[in-house]
C-alpha cells in the first residue's frame, strides 16, 4: 500500500512539475500539493487492509487542512 501511495503522490507532483516547467511558473504549487495529499489520504483509506479509527481521524484532519 505504501508503494502505491508514493507512486500516486509522485505521479501527481511530477505531472504538475511538467506543466509548471512548461509554463515557467510555480503559482499552483501549494494547491497541487493539497490535491495530491487529499488523493493519497483518500486512496490510503481504500487500499488499507484494516480500518482503524486513527486512520479516519488523521485523514479527516488532513482533509480539513487541505481544503482551507
């Protein structure tokens, strides 16, 4: 599961880098980081073999922070 989450995060960040490098800007860097984090938090809840309250609390707290 950890490898899939890392690949998802690096994939989103890598695609964002390609676009940012082509446009020569970094204006959407923070937004893209929040989107990547939300995607990883959501998918980690789906991919995990066991569900613990700690996972839901931590993912929920991150989701609140990322949607600020």
